[in-house]
C-alpha cells in the first residue's frame, strides 16, 4: 500500500509572514475566495483556520499581484549574480524571502540557481544560491499569470536537441527533459511540473550532489512524454 504524506498545515500568521502580508489580509483573501479562488480551509487548530501550505503557496505563485504588473526591474548587467534576497527585491517583491519561499515550497516554479556556493564548515555547512539577472528577466517574461511585459520581451534560451534513443537509464536535467517533452522553454516545463501536470516527474531519480538539481532517467521522461502526447 502506498502511503500518502500528510499535507503541511499553516495558519494565517505563518502564511502572512511568508508572503509579506498581514494575517488580516490573509483572512480577507479567504473571505473573497469565491472571486479569487483562494484555497479552502483544510483544518483547524482551536479556533484558528489552517490551510494546506503547498496549496496556498501555489495560489500565491500563480497570482500576479497588481503592484508587480507595473514593476520595472532596475538596470543591471545580465550576468550579475543576485542572492535570494536581492533577487526578491529585483523582481519587485516586498518580502525579501519570497524567492526563498518559492524555491523551498514550490519546486519547479522558480528557475534553478545558476550558481550554488558551498559555505560554512563541515559541522555547520550551508549553501548560497544565486541567480543571474538574465535568468530572472526570462522568468519574469514567462511565469504563469504574467501579462504582456512592458518593453521588449526577451527570448528564452533555445533548448538543446536531445535524442530519444539514448541510454534509457541516463540521468537528464530539466533543460533536457523540457526538450524531450516538447516544451518551448525550461521555464514552461518547470511551470507545468509545479502545477502537477507531469505526475511521473514529481519524484526525481537523483539529485546532484552540488546544487541539489533534480535529475530523471530518459526512460521516465519518455514515459511521461507518451502520456502527455498519446499520439506521439
């Protein structure tokens, strides 16, 4: 029997802290759920409402706040590297932990870091994840719910040609998986994965030792491709 992991529940105060809002604002969003699609309550702790943390995070990730629709990032060198807090500010979020929340709680929605620095000591190791400005600009232009971006839209990097008849047990990354599945960009692949549209890839076959990037076998990706495109 396959055991299903119990969802993590969070109250309004916890959600508010992560999203840079007030608990009252979370309650208001819930009260307006018939119009905005905010998730239903998943339980209670005393009198406090509890929500499925993953569902709420997904809702916020898909939602395009009005204040961001007019946000124009500051001019930076496309190759500049920004840490999570700097990336949050660059993207226009008031909450400096927004990118960290996306990476931690919404895998596949936000692009993988371009550079991961292993810091600290063996007893107290930690990683610093960094994104290039161009990576963030590409994501802004293609993220779910994104309207027409002010100014010229930057084209996403072309995906590589990946053979379908290679070693079925070879481990492939997100860019190669996106190509095999027929996506136009790795960002659209990541978005589809985060929305649960690629169930066979929700669990990875391996994670890179440095950077923690997910890998899937060619066999699993092609099986997902066959389910996604039955006539293929």
